[in-house]
C-alpha cells in the first residue's frame, strides 16, 4: 500500500500549481484551468483519505466534486464567452466594472 | 387549533389582498380583516385560562408538538393564550381593521401591496403574542419588522428612507442584543432544559438551575443577560435614551402604519419585557429596581417635556407615547398585582388611545396636508365632528376618569406606590405621576392652537368635514376606550389571574 | 326595601341622559335640548328633595353599587357606591336646585340671544351636573376623584364654549391645567390612602378616617411608610388638599377662576355656586373625620382660607367688570369656608357653603340679566341707573349683595358670622395660629362690604353712563323666575341656623346643627367635635356669639357705608385711583398671573426646547454618529473591492495563509 503522504504531496503540488496560475495569469481561460487544477487537488485528497480509512464516503464526494466541476466549467466558459463579447478581450485585470 | 387558524387566516388574507386589484384592495382587506376579529372575539368568549403561560396553571387554546430538533434542543410549535396575551390579541385584530379603514383616504398608490403588508404584519403580531416557544416567537418577532419597514419606506413622508432604515437597523440591532442575552441563558441552563419552550426555560431559571457560561458565573450571566435583554426590548418600548427612532418613524410613516406602530408594535417591547425579564428573572429585576424605576420616571417626564416643545402634531403624540410607555415600565417593576396588571392593562389602553390620536391627526392631515401647529387654527369650526373626537381622545390621553387611560394609569400608580420592592417606590411613583400634568399641558396647548380660536389656514386646500369612513374608526376607538374605562374588569380579571403567579411563585423572592 | 334610596342613582343618571339626548338629537329638539335638561334636572331635584326628607326621617344609605375593578387574591377592590347622609342629601338639593335654575335661565341667556351650538351647551351642562352629583354621592375617595376630574373636563368644555374666539379656549385651558396641577397632588393622595389603609371608603367601620383614628389609638396598624402615623396622615391630608386648593380656587391656584369668566354667565353661576368650586370644600367636609386628626392640616387649611379670603377681597375692590368682582368674591367666600373648616367649624363651613350657593348663583344670574340688558357689555363704568329699568333684577341682586356683604338678617351674615365665631373661639381656646387666620378673615369682611356695594352702586344707581344703559334690553320670565327664587332663598336661608339668636333666646332653632348632628356614625358633627378636642387639641373658649357677631356686622356696614359715601353719586368717579401704585398692583392681581404665565412661558417652554435640542443633538446625535461611523468606515473598506479578480485571489491566498499560521501558532504546531 502506498503511504498517504505521497498522495498528499501530489495533491499539494497540484494545488500549488493551480494557485500559482491564479496569482500570475491574466487570461480567463488559464484562470479557469487553474481553478480546475485546485479542485482536482482537493479530489485527490478526498480519494486518498477514503482509501486510507477504508470507507467510500470520500470517493462519493470525489464523484460529486467532479460533477460540480463539470457544471462549473460550463458556467465558466459561458462567462468567458460573454466576457469576450462585451469587452473584446479575456484579460481578467481589464474587466473591473464590478467594483465599488 | 384556533390560534393556528387565526394566524393562518391573516396570512391567507394577506396573500389574497396582495394579488387583488388596487381599486378593491382596501375594501377587501377591511372585509377580510373582520375574520380575525371574529376569531379573537370568539376566543375571548371561550377563554378559560386561569394561569400564567410561563409559570403554570391552565392556558387556553394550547397546541404543543415537536417541530424540529436543533442541536439537542427541541423546537416545538407551541402556542397558547393566557390573561396577558388575550387582551393584546383582541387589541391587534381590532386595531388592524380600523387602521385599514383609516387608510382608505390617504393611501392612493400600490394599494394591494399596502393592505397586504398590513395583514401580513397582523399575522406576525398574532404570532408574537401567542407563541410560547422561543424559536417560533423569535421568527414572528423579526418578521414583524419587515412589513413595517416597507410601509414606512414606500408610503412614508419625505424622509421616509432615513426613517425606515433607522427603524429597521435600530430595532434589529436591539433584537441581536436580546438574542445573545437569551441564548447565553439557554447555554447557561445546559442540560436542565431540553427545548426552547419558554415555560420550561422560565421554570428552570426561577428554579435556580442556571450554571455559568463563557467564563461568567451564574449570577453574572443572569445579570448580563438581563441587561442585554432589557436593552433589546427597551428599544421597542422605547425607553429613554433608546427612543430616537420613534419620532422619526412616526412622523414619516403613513397614518395607518403609525397607528399600528404606536398601538401594537410598541406593546411587543413591554410584552416581551414582562414575559422574559420580569417573569423569568424577578430576582435580577428587583436587584436593579432603582435603575429601572429611574428609567421609567425619566421616560415619563423626559418624553412629556419633549412633547411640549414639538410643533408637529404627530411628533407630539409620538413623544407622549414614550411618556406613556414609561408608566408601563414603572408598573412592571412594582411587582404588585395592580402594578404588573395595570401595566398590562395600560398596554391595551394606550394601544387604543394612541391609535385614536394618530388617526385623528391623520384625518386632519388628510384635509389640510399639514400637521404643523402653527399652520392652522380654529379647525373645529370646519371639522366639528373630527375635532370633537380629537378633544375626547386627547382627554383620554390625559387620563380622564372613566376612559381606559385613567384605569391603566391609576392601577399602575396604585400598584407602584404600594410596592415593597424598594423603600423609595412611593417617591418614584409620585415623580412619574407628574407626567399627568405635563401631558395635559401639551395636549391642551396643541388643541387650543389648532382646533380653537378664529379659523385660519394658510394652505390652499379646502377644509371640510372628513368622510364617514374616516371618522367611523375614530368613533369606534373612542367607544372602546370609554367601555374599557367604565368596565376595566373586562380585561383586568384575566390579567390579574395571569399576573399573580409571577408575583407569588418567585424563585428566591 | 324599595325605598327612595333605590332611586338615588337616577339623580345622577337623569342629567347624564340629558347630556346624551342633547348630544345625539339636540339639533332636532326645540330650544336645542334645553327642555331635556330642564326636565332631567327638575326630576333630579324632586328626587333629591324626596331623599332629603327621607334622610331627615333618620335614614341613611351607604351602599356599594358597582365594582369597577375587582382585586383578586387580596388586592384592593375598587368600587363605586352611594353615601347618602345629611351632608350629601343637603348638597344634592342645592346642586339640583341651582342646576335647574341655571337651565331655565339659559333659555333667556343663550336661546333668546340667538346663540349657536346650543346642543353642545346643554350637553355640557347636563354632563357637568351629572358629574357633580356623582361626586356628591361618592362613597369613597377614588370615586370622588374620578367625578372631580369629570367636573374639570366639563368646566373646560363650558368655559371654552365660544371656541371661535381667542379668549375662551385659552381660559378653558388655564382652568383645566391649574386645577390639574392641584389634582396631581390629590391623585397622589388617593394612591397614598389606598396604600396606607387598603380602602378609600368615607363611612363605616372600614373607612379610612376610622382606620386612621384607630391607628392613632394604636388599635390598628397601617402602613405609614416609616413616618409617625400622625405625620403621615398630615402628609396624606395635605396631598388631597392640593386638589381642593385647585378646584376651590384657593391661593396660590386661584388664578384660573377670574379667567373662567370667559364662559357663558349661567355656566359661571353653576361653576362658582354649586359645582366645581364647591367640590373642593365639599371634599374637605366629606372627609373631615380625617382632617380632624391632624392639627397641622387644620391650621394650614385655616391659614390658606383666611389669607385667600382677604387676598381675593382686596383684588375685588378695583375691578371694572361686574363678573370680575363676582369672581374675586367667589374666591374670597370659598376662603371663608376653608377658614371655617380649618378653624373647627364644620357646621359653620357647611352652612356657608349652602348660603353661598344660593346668593352667589343669584348674583351671577343677576349679573347675567344685567349683561343681557347691556348687550353683553360687562364694564360697570358704562352702566348706572339700571335700578328703575329692571326692578326685579335690582331687588333680587340687592338681596344677594346684602347676603354677600354679610348684613343681618340676610343668609350670608349668619353663616359668615358663624365661621368667624368658630375660628375665634377655637383660636382663643388654645390654638393661637387660628387667631391669625381669624384676623385676616375679619379684615376681609370690611373689603367684602365695600366691593359689594361699590358694584351695586355702580351698576344700578346714579345716572346711566352709556347709551345701552339708558335703553337696556328687556329680560323675560325665564330670567326673572330663577332670580326671584334665589332672591328669596338668599334672604331667608340663613334663618335655618341663627346661632346668635339661639344663644340670646335659648330657643332650639339651630336646625342645621341638628341636621348635621345625626346620620351615619362617624360622620356626625358631634363625632367631629370629639375628634377635634381629643386629636387636634381644639377647645372652644367660653365666649358668646353676640359680640363677635356685632364686630363683623359693624365692619361689613363700615365697608358698605364707605362704598355708599364714595359711589352714591349720579356721576361717580374712580376713587380707587387714589390708591395709586397699590391700585395697579391690585388691578393686576398682585402679579399672580404674571408669575404663573412666566413659569409656563419663560421657564417651561425654553426648558422643553432645550430638552428637544438635547434630544435631537446629543441622544439622536449619538445614534446618527454610530451610523455615520459605520458608513464612513464602510466607504474606506470597500476600496478593497477593486474589481480585479487577481487581487481577490491574492487576498484569498493571504487570508488562508494567515489563518493557517494563526491556527498553527495557537495550536502549538511550531
């Protein structure tokens, strides 16, 4: 059995990559991808702990997360399309109309 | 199931009126609001409770079943009536109908929403006065604010937004203080209570089951909770110095909303004070008798003095409400049959009389479109009937014998003077009683300047006698005030039966 | 036993019904509801007379008839009841008689003069009469207070009858407010009586005067709030006295009464003779058994009375309007009654209450008749010579004036003389403070004689001094009738109690003494005399009534003679001008009004405005300050909301890191 630390390290690595992407990228598409990475990092954790504890609750939640991620992508892509149509660009730092 | 029926009827009526066309909404709402009156009067005729809802004895129309479970505490749907809440339920139903009728003339936009909100508010008010489970009660308590916010904010005067937000935020923050206080008590009681039912909590508190919580020992926790709840309810009453939302809300509110605000909403504060602070924690109340009595006296005198300085008729009546509600606090702290019973009676009496006064001012305003004392004089020449009822109502407000206000005030004075909770109570009572002189001063002055003297009116409107449906609610209220003044026992018997257990079974009294 | 007493409630209810009738359908009735009022008050009068005769047969009645608030579990029960004893039976007759006559007179004064709003007027009269009768028959202090207040309301409504003019509403407000100020103390007194004794009944073994007496003997313990029982009873008595001072227009709360002349003259007659003003004195007589326990209260009552008698009489000397003179004479005469009560002369004061009711009603109605004749001009300097034009008015008015001045054998002489005599003998008998009050009362006799005849001479004698006085408006039977009835009574009512004559001849003719000597145990004059001796230390000195009587008669005659000497010219001059500055002071009522108006306008008003500023600025300022602070800080904090998603992401990350670090530090991970 693979010790859980490895899973956690993997998950942390994926999470950090996603986080890095969110903090540095300005393209909305890349943004979305980074969010997906972070979600999947969480998923890895869920599944890993499920495996360690020997019950399926974590895996169930993993499946739920995937379903939600799919929906999220759909919504996210829709937003990006609208963004492009209204602003002619997908640079998230230029779209600042939703501020105080 | 009568209480559920009563509340449900009001809710359904609100929904029906919401979707009805504007032209018919007023008539429809008035007709539908007769149903709760019939219901409450029927309940009054069948009323047989002899106990206090919180301290045992029989309760009328009780329903109690587990609704949901919350963190080890059961939430019950638990409603019932005793001698304290029954008069207030009758008051609420009657005053709602009259307020709706008085709205026919002044409300000329979005009528269906207006009347729907009035009925929605009635339903929640009935809930407040009947609920005996804290959770249920709190939901109704908060829900009352919502319709009032819109009533002031949409149909109000020029500064309606300011007034509505001030009213809402002020009372909501107060609810928060009260909520924290009460929940701290529930946590302090720990396992000795298994539900949020008020009787259970009251008995546990009076039985000395309170433990420490959050680093406070039982005594400190009780004191802190008492103060938090006193402040929370005190804003509703309102007590000085937490009263400043009231004049603004009244002045900006449309007349029917003012009637409900002064007539019933203020009574929520004193009702809750009686139910929570003074019933559940009599020992703390009596330890704090001097500050509470002082607050009462200051509310009476300060409110009256402020009313003396006002030029706006509605502001005069608003500040005098502060003054009158001070008497109620004085009666509550007396812990005698006449003191607490008189305070409860005064809630009903003041509800009727302040409603009458606000309506009378509203009728004059409908015609003149001004409420400023200096803008008119000699109105009695053109509006004799309205003025006559205005004078009668003003004398009722001054506590004229054989009108309800005198009965309430006299009971309170008598109970407070004879009270043994503190040696200085006679002095506090005598000081508060001076309010009856000041109230005569400002009402007589206002009447002399507006109603009497040579007719003069600076506005461009024609001043004529009001329509029948404007005057009729006034006459009905005046009649009720006189009936209650001649025969206070109609309510005072049941009030005493409900009040006496508070005085007798005092935990540690 | 279905006796006459079962109909006593009707005495009160009949005028109340006439109030309802006049209010509801007065517009459709002939004479604006006047007949309903006349029938009702006349019915009450007949019932009162029947009651009077039943009481004179030795029967009394003390019965609770309605429970207003039933106290459970030992709480006090508040009730209404009837107490018919000689005192209240006598008062019932007086009130109903005067009320009936005033109703009749109003036909001439109001209806014939074409007034509008008559249903309102007669409704007010009916309610006024009903309230006063309810007060008279009250069997406990609370009920008395309630009707006392209703009387105040009615006076407000009637004084302010002509509400379209600026004066009457103001006068009505002042009347209600000043008496309310007194009633405040009264109400505290009522509450204190309940708290002390647990009852407020006037009569019986469970009545508060009786319990107080027992408490002083140590036979019964009551809650005296840590005071000596006698001290506490004095305090309570003085509190109740506050209401009396207000309603009976005693110094310093007398200022409302002259202003109340703004009302219709028949109303003035009713207010001053038989109802509102009489109510105060009647209350003291009603609970005399309580006051008799406290010598301090009695001395204060006597001093207030004596001072008011003198003080008001001096102001009456310089007035120009006929009704103003009468107003000040009313204050002064009620001062005498208070003097009598404080001086231990219960019967004397009651006697004066009765005779004064007759002659003062007469004088007001007579003045009303003159005012009709003068087309509502009240200035005496524009009258004169009316004697020949209106003989009925003149002779009846003269009868009332002789009674007021206290000239033998008219009614006022006997009663005023007895008041002074009682005060004197008790003063000499060991209560020297009463002698001060007596001296003031005696001096006032002179002024009374003077102002009374100054008024008569200026009004009726000499040459007419204006066009209207030369050609006065005639008056009808409905004016003359009441005047004649009262004129006869003013001349003869004193004969029921001629103490000096009884002393001289040894005849048993002091009927009022016998009348008030029987009745309910504890409420008889004999009991009061006992109480005065044993509790208040009042002892009567051995002086006959003849010499003091002659002294006061001589003073009255001197005053009248001086007035005759000065004013019996065809064209009298204002001799009071010679008083110089004193006249100004007197004419302005010793600036009593000024200081009270100053209190109201220059002290209370600015104070309330200051309180309003404080409320708006400080109390509400704090509230608005809290909202401004939150708005301002919200304004600053919202800058974080930059709209750039990357910034939010940075904040999120930093927040998470901070959170983890915080937990780590607290949890000791490092």
